[in-house]
């Protein structure tokens, strides 16, 4: 029988919950799913109001973020990173271009290729959104400590399929 997780039990920042030696049990895995869900939800809500002020959503933010990380990112590479449909990406890029946040140009070797870059206004918006996320994530990192952050990264990297790891690693270069 599955163990129930007490969702009302407080989590103290001074004494975070520690995984048991039996961390693969259902209760621990469910706890991880819940923490991942609620942590990500609260992190992204940090920027929702700023996005709404621009009449943009989270999909727009993800596009801005990855284009900022890799100026001259091709549309096809962005499509692979975001794992959304061509139609959805077309709508997002149309909105961002219309608002003067993203510009595209033809590729150097292939004129059919579209390369994306943030405009100065797009860079400013992305930087403002990043700073909001940075403040919240930095507080959480500071509270957890270096070893916990390394463990957190290891878990998240373990969720990424092997075929996608190179694309993720390339973002840091």
C-alpha cells in the first residue's frame, strides 16, 4: 500500500526535510515530484506579472531566455530546445518580433535559415526577468548550500534524456 505524504507538515528553512536512506520509495519520489512542481511554479510566478504587463506569457519568456543565452540561435535549434510545435513557436516569435524584442536574419551559409537575436529592448526585458528569477533562486541556493545545489543539479541533469544533454551543455558555453 502506498504511503501518504503529509502535505500540511511545515518545511522549515532552518531544518529542511532530509531524504531517507530509502529515497526510492513512493513517498520520497512523490515528495520530489511535489517539490519540483511547487518550486518551479513559485519561481515562475515571480515573473508572471512583469510578463503580463508586456502581454506576454511563459512561452515568450522561454524563447527570450534561450535567445539571450545563444545570440544567433537558429529557429530550428530553438524549436528543439523548447520542444513545442512549429505553429506555437511561430506565434511566440511573431509576438516578440511585433513588439520589437526579437529580430531575425538569414543564416550566413544558408539564406533559408533564420537566426534569432534579441533587440536592445529584448535584452533589457530578459535581463529584468532574469534578475527577478536570480534573486529568488540565489536565496534558495544560499539556504541550501553548495553540496545541496550540486545534488539538485545532478538530479535535474538525470531527468534530461541523453540525446538532449549536448544541447543543454552548449548553453553554458
